[in-house]
């Protein structure tokens, strides 16, 4: 075999080796790009899930959020809404809904979900009463009784003020005997200060 033939064989082996190396490198790069695309697609499709991988399996864990919890009580007789808000930290929407629905069931309160997201959960209900800011103040047997006005007919005693030692203005006394309706705690506190001074 001549030297030219040896060079041709060696050159042929080198070409085939480079060709196979190129194919291997191309497959390796293509596989990495496919893996990256698949990972990015997975993250875009479900941002709420985190994947933890151990030696045997892939486990799915729900992502936790800080969710604003809102309760709205809509009082239909006075047309006012009383809103309570708080932030529940490091929870999932499903976990928060489940806990709150159990609490509502225990307290015998029926709310409907008005809005829900990973940022806010709003429960709402209509109550056919006046809101807790409504009072009726009546002078009864030398005592000023302050009642919570539930629905215009039903009253719950809130506080008593003894007037035996106090001299009430005649116009105020007449109003108190008829009953004074108050629509806020601020008004109530001002009237109580006036009565106790």
C-alpha cells in the first residue's frame, strides 16, 4: 500500500470522525434547547406550581401568597356596608377558602364569594337589618337607655345613663322621651358627652 493510499484512508477516517462528532454535538445542543423550551413552557403554563424533584419522583406543591381577606356585610334597611379587611400571609387560595368556609359554618353565617384571586378573597352577604351604627336613645323612668336599633322595631340595650342627679334641658328631655335616633358612633359619643356633663 502506498503513502498516498494511507493518507487517503487517514483523511477519510478524519472526515467521518468530524462528521459523527458534529452530529453528536448537534444532538446534544438540540436536546438542551428542547429541555429549556419545555421548562419555559411549563413555567408559563402554570405559574402557580413549583416542582421539587428528588431521586424517585416529581412532587407538585402549590405556591403560597399573601392574600387580602375581605368580609362585606350589606345592611339592607339602612343601605350601609360594613367591611372588615385583613391580610392572611403565606397561604393558598384553596386553603384560605376552606378555612373561612369552616369558620362561617361554625358561626352560622352564610356568605357568598364575591371575588377570588391569589391577591384577594371577598366574602359578601346581605342582612335585612340596620348596621351596628344605629341607636335609639330614650328617657325611661329617670334613666337614659341607649338601644341598638336592629330593624326599627327590635332593640337591644347597649348602655344606661342615670339622670337622677342631672338637670336635663327641657327641649332635650322632650326629645329623649320621644326617642332620638342616632346613625353613627361619633354622634352617639357626642350625645353621651353632652348628657354626662
